[in-house]
C-alpha cells in the first residue's frame, strides 16, 4: 500500500485539492477547499463525488496477457518488465505488476469519507434521486475496490469509518476473503434496493442512453455480485466452513443471469456483412463504440468508451502505422481452439507429454485435426482472433493480401532481441482489429469490462462444480452455439465437463483479462505458467510447410504458489509489522 499508515492518516486531513475541471467553485487560496465546506454548496459536493471512480480495464489486457500462457510479448528479451518476469528479476519491493494497492485504498478512503459524512449536506435544491445516486456511486465503487483487493491480495482491511489522526493502528487486522465477499455483496445489494426511475438522469438504472458511457448500472452490480461469489468459492480462496460453497455461488450466479435476461440482455447475435467480420463473435469485438442504449448490442453490460490501438501497438509488419506486434499469441492458446466438429485438439486432462510443451498429447477422438495443415477446420473464433500463416489480412479482400508467418514470409517470425515488428511466436493478435482497410491509423474495436458471455460461463462453472450438470451444459452451450460450435452433449462426466468449461473460458474470453486470474483461482499455475511455445514454419521448395514447435525461455518459478497472489509493498509490510506485530505479507514473498 502506499502506505496504509500514511494515507489512512490523510483521510482525516483538513483540506482536499479539487481538480481544475471544477470551474466556478470559489476555491480557497491556493486552489484548496476546506473539507468542512464540501457540504455547503452543490458544486463542492458534486466535485468531491466526481473524484469517486471505478478503475476498469480500459487498457485492454496489457497488464496480464504476457504474464500468463496467452501471449509472449515481443519485448521479452530486452531490459523491461516482461524480461524481468521471465527471469524472476524482482521481489516484493519492485514487483512489476503493481496491483494498485494504494490507489484502491485511496478510492475506498474517498468513498468512505463521503458515505459517513453526506448527512452534513446543508444546502437546498438537491433532489433525493441525485443524492441517492451519489451514495450508490460511492458504495458501488467501494465494493469494486474491495473486489480488486481480494483477487490481487486475498485478505484486506475493511473499514467503514474514517480513521482519526491519533489512530495507533495496533488493532487493525486484515479481513478474510469470506468477510470481504460478504461486504462487497452487502454493498451491492444496498445499491440494487434503491428505487429506479428510468427517466431520471440520476437514478441507478438498467437502461442507459448513448450519452451514458461509463455510468454505473444495475446490470454491472449483478456482474460484480456473481464474480465475487465465483471467486470466493474457487480453490484459491475457499476455506472449510465458508458459506461460499459452489452451491451458494451457483444460486447467486443463476439469479444474476436471470436478472440480466429479464432486462433485455443477451448474447450479441448480429450477423456481419462479409466485409466486416467473420462471424457474430468477431463482429461483437469490433462493433462501433457508443451503443450504450443497447439498441443493437445487448451483450455489453458495462462498456469501455474508447477504442484500442491495435494497428499501432499489436499490428502486423505489413500494416501502415505499426510500431510493435506487442502481445504475440502462444501455441498453447492456438492449441485450445477445437476443430469445427467440437472435439478438442489435445487431451485436456494431459495436453502435453513433456514439461516444455513440445510434444502434444493429441485427443484420440479428434479426426479432423491435421498437424501438417493445423489451421484448417478450426473453431470460428480462431479465425476472428488470431493471424496465422496463410490467413487473409482483409476480410473484404481475402485474395489481396495474405499473412505469411513462415521464415522469410512477409510477416515472418523474428528472433532478434530488439526487433519489435515481427512476431515472436508465429502468430499475431487479430481480435479487436477491424481489418477492413489498409489506411494508415487505428480503426479498431474495444474490450468491454462486462458482457453476457462471461456471465454464462461463470454460471456454467458454478453449476458444474455444484453438480447441476444440465444447467452447466445449458449455460456453456449458449456461448458455443453463438460461436457456431456444436453443443456439448448430455452424459458428460463432471470432471471432464470442468475441463471443457475451463477451455471454453480460455477461448471465448481470450485477451480479455480473465486467463491470468482464472489459472490462479483454480490453482493450476504449476501446469500453465512456466513454459510457453511458438510455432516455427519453414516453406519447402515444393511449396509445402513444415511446422515445428519451439520453446521460449522458462518463466522461472512461475508455477510456485507464491505467484497465486500479489505481494504487498515491502515498506507497507514492515510498517504494519512494527505497528501490529503481525506479518501481513502474502506467502512466499
């Protein structure tokens, strides 16, 4: 934390700096407004409320993809964070992933101060609806921050009153995951219990207008409830005797999906024109930003308002404006895409016969996969998500430009440490790339924070683990059918269904900031995080291709349990050890 000791003291500070966008606030000297004045004028209060925010994943997957088995970043051999991660050249004092420990607590402090003091509002003219919405915003955002603290660090300190300046902190204790989950859900339930007026610009609503990008809504509250229960029931966090059993999580997730369906949410099923996207799944990720009212896009529950710079940051060397190929998909991710008949490529129970993943253990039931023609007959989501050797650059002009990743091809693989234009793995990321034009610039899609496919997959996982196999199949098959894949039939055993659902998450939610957290809450990082591979392709004189898997440098120790959770800042741990006599650091750090 930066540093719970110091910034908790800041909660009781006498002044708060207001941002320059405040306008006519009549600020005190030096741009500061005394905290006691916040409650005396509408502009003061609103400016304080505007400081309360939710930090969603509007930067795509950048903080996680190359730290898991989804991607190998092109800067894996230069002196940056990716190289440090691979070589384990870091500790709790300089952990490169950060985690936002201090920013989450700072926002919690801001929320808590408002919640415990809003009764002091003394001016007239503030409507009950706006006043209630401000409280909803504060309690919702506080719940979100605690969810992020939970999944990053496990335990955290729940505080619902501001600390005084003479607080000694000797009795401060971290709360358990069960207690944090209870608190998150209680906050969200309070928000959902508030009256709704769809015509009011301040009410906590289901339906939004296209001018409401980033506005909190009731659907997102259900998403956060469902995620919280899912995480609390998962192997990483569940403790014997906790109420967060899989059955309990199943009921919450079922209620969440039912509520979303009752309010007009559904999977995006609009068929694209041939020139725009391959299928509805691909189309969803490049559908223009701004349909907040859900006139067409009824899948998105909480939208990110900006587009991604795919051409620039994750582009092809044949693309104008490219600066880097960025996050290169691994062979492991490619292996996870089934063939079109619905059979996995690999044996999901034991996908590789060696620890380096160079010897695939093929699924004996799969009759369509051909190692000499590996990209034929695959799940349609594969073609919309990954550029591979022989894939068309433009959907509208499939015969005009072909992406060749073989050695010497126009997008050939590169092993030069400082070369950032060409793929490390033999693949490039296609998801989010509109690929309709060769004009210079970015014309890309966006990654939303919450959507219906995730909710179906959350429900499928909880239902499977709780033994509700039919419900699990119904949920996962909704996602598969939208993608154009065969359903998983009844009669499947629970253990194998678990593997199928996990693989479905890997494919459907690829590069959406889920895989990093999934492998941790499932406690399988010893199987996934130490070794990743690429595909080296050679073109023979007869025009045929030879495909050879190759390993990247071992990601040293990343299968150890210490990497299940983030470390707390070292100076924060030392400070709290001195104050409380308890070592707050997570295991292994």
